C-alpha cells in the first residue's frame, strides 16, 4: 500500500557511474562523467526514476576544487554545475510521474573532515553552485555535513532562496555514549541547529546503517521538545552508505573504498524498515546503494516501481 507521507530518494551516483562504465577516476570522481560523458549521468538519473525514486539529486557533489582542482573550477565550475542541474531536470521531464530535483550542496573542503572546513574557502564555491543550480532544482540538499559550522555557512549562502532546504549530516561511526557528528557535536544539537535555521528536513547520510537508529531517536526527541520548532514540522530521513567504517583521516577522494557484502537489497530494506519505524519519512541510499536497492524499498514501502524511462 502506498504511504503518502513517504519520500523515496535515489541512491549513490559515483558507484553507479562506475558500474555503467562511465569515465571514472580519483580525484575527479563523479564529476568526470559531467566533463567527458554526461549521457551516463542521465542514465543514472533515469535508472533511479525507473526504480521508483521520487527525488533525484544533482550530480554536483564533486564539482568543487577539492575534486576537480581550483583552476578547473574557476574556469568550468559554474558550467559543470549548471549541466548537472539541467541533466537532472531533463530526466525528471521524461519521468512517467512527478519527481523532484534536489540540488546537492556538498562539503567543499573534504567529506568526513570537519577539521579541514574553512568558511572563507567554502563560501565562494557554494555561491557558484547555488547560482548555477538554482534554475533547475525543487529543493536544496546540504549533504554529508560534518559540523554545525558548515550548516551555518550553507544557510548564509542560501539567504533569499525560496525553495525548501534539507540538511543531511554524516555521523561518527565509532561507539560513543550519545550519537554525534564527525565533528563530535551531538546529533540532538545538530538537529535543533538546522531546524532553527529553517531546514524543513534533517537527514543522516554517508555513514553505516548501524549508527543511524540512535541518531534518529536523538533528533526526534530534541525536535519534539523544542518550542521553537514545534509549530513547524521537521521531517527526518536517512540515506546510508555501504562502506566499512571510515577513519578520521579519510576523505572522499583518497581512493575507492571497498563495499560491504552484507548490504544487498534485502538487507538494506531491513534497515529501511527500522528507520521508517524510528520516524524517518525520507529514505534513500548513498555510496554503494544502487537502483536495485531503491526498487526493493519502493516495492515494499511505497508503490510498485515506475516503468523505466527511455535511455
């Protein structure tokens, strides 16, 4: 039975590009296909729409100097980000039923590394991405955020933006007494911070499924007892990855991470059911979670997958 409150995101882009045979290497990662073979990006979007996703994400995550280099970003960053937005919008236009486009605003100074965050470096890059993506997106997704400082900057960059804003944090994967971000800041404080800045959804992504349940509980509890956010509902969501635990020195362009063997579509669906029971109304996948995972979730928690759009 279809649940009207349930939103199904897409899955990871980089690994799906690699699987399809798109140009792929580090450090450019998923941005390389934008540069050399954008038709593969369209195929990835279409595969997730065909699997049943109702929100797809622009392939702008790696369109930052950290991945493509400062010189190339200065020369081509705006055009590449605009292309990422246009490819997503074109895929949605071909979809058999309504699908929204989320504009990805990534961690500019390195995924998982709050210690590398520099607002003076990140601000102008985010401003370029925001301007280039704005004509194409239905909502903004600040994703793989490791600290409250990053969220604050992203809110400043989005000043005046009228589209909904989602914030997705990445979590510390080592055992802690309470769930925390990779910065060590408590999830409860992070959820409140995003909500008070105007986020209409708080999510957790690019971390192992095992650490998400406690984070959902902490966020749900904090938001439920905060007078400043009670009048405006804030949705919760998850899109975990299929990586083993990452070290504190890991960054997204350091190499190609191995994938776990115990997170196939059925196993990931079991986690999705838990997250749904824990209050998540937005569920998808991150690195290593592909269209087959999304199709399985859609079949179990939403309506049957849509017919595939033309390639």
